[in-house]
């Protein structure tokens, strides 16, 4: 009996760090939702008011929105870092590609955050300004907001498609989770990519019915994989199996 217990412990022990990492990744996936959605609401004044930079402003609200965007960016990187040690056993190339994709997404988001922080700083200097100075400040503020709009398209609007292709294909082939979950991401990736390209070339607006519909499968994929990793994790025997070809 003692020998059997020791043997069982020896077999299960290596899976414990994997389960912990997968759980952390799942939590971080949900944090990206919890941070990004309120951020959009909080940033509404600076994004939609063309004269925000010379008005009374809502700096505290905007600063909170910027902070949540950074939380989203860091959580996105965290998901890939937490999963890397597990995923590289299945396909190191795809695992490394997923880390790189997430880091690029976070970097793009950070550029957008910095541009809005610059607007806040200028608003504190130019609030109440009139005449030529006000006109120059408004033009500069609109340019900085335009930078943020483009980073929003190329970051959260485009990179999740590549994230889904990399992670989704790896999970689908390895069967670490039920195939319906990564299949949702693999279906949503080309839809999101098409919508982002349409916006890039002016054939669609980023806030439109088509963009919303194209985003739904990716949102469902990221939310479901987050929940699954928290509740179930990956298959316990995944670490002992041969890598997927």
C-alpha cells in the first residue's frame, strides 16, 4: 500500500505546477475582460470630446481608464508567460509565437495609453486657453487621440486574431481542452482579421454592427478558455504525452 501511494504521488507531482500556471492564466484572461471593458467607458470623455484638451476635463476618470488599459496589457502578457512552460512541451514554436504576439499587443496598447496621458498633461496646461493657442492645443489633442484610435485597432482590434490562431491551433491539435473551445477562436480569428482590415482601408467603422459581430467569436473564445482553465485546467496527462505533430 505504501509503495502504491508513493508511486501515485510521484506520478501526480509534476502536474501540480502545470495546474497552477494554467489556473493563473485563466484568472489573467478574465482580468483582461474586467479591465478593458470599464476602460472604454472611463475613456469616453477624452475620446469623444474634440475640445477636451482645453475644457474643464475629467482627468481622474481618464487616468483610471489609462490604468485599466495598462492592467489589460500586463494581464495579456501574463497569460502567455504563465502558459509558456506548459505549451512549449506541445509545440515550442507556437508557444513562443503566442508570447511574442501577446507582448506586441501589450506594447501597442501602451503606446495608446501614453498618447492619452499626454492629452491629460496638455489639458492641465492649456485648459481655458483661447485664440491661436487653443486652436493649436485642440489640433495636437486630436492628433494624440488619433494615435490612440489606431493603436486600439492594431492592438485589441487585430492582435487577438493572431493570438487565437497561435494558441487555438496548438490547443486544438493537442486536445489539452475540448476542441469546441479553440475551434471558436479559430473561426473567429479570420472574421476579426477581415473586420480590422476593412476598418484599416476605410470600408468599415470600428464601432459598427459588422465589427461587433466579428468580435463576438473571439470574445467567446477568450472568455471560455479563461473559465475552463480556472475550473478544469488542461488534461492532467498532457505533460506526459508526446508533443503534437
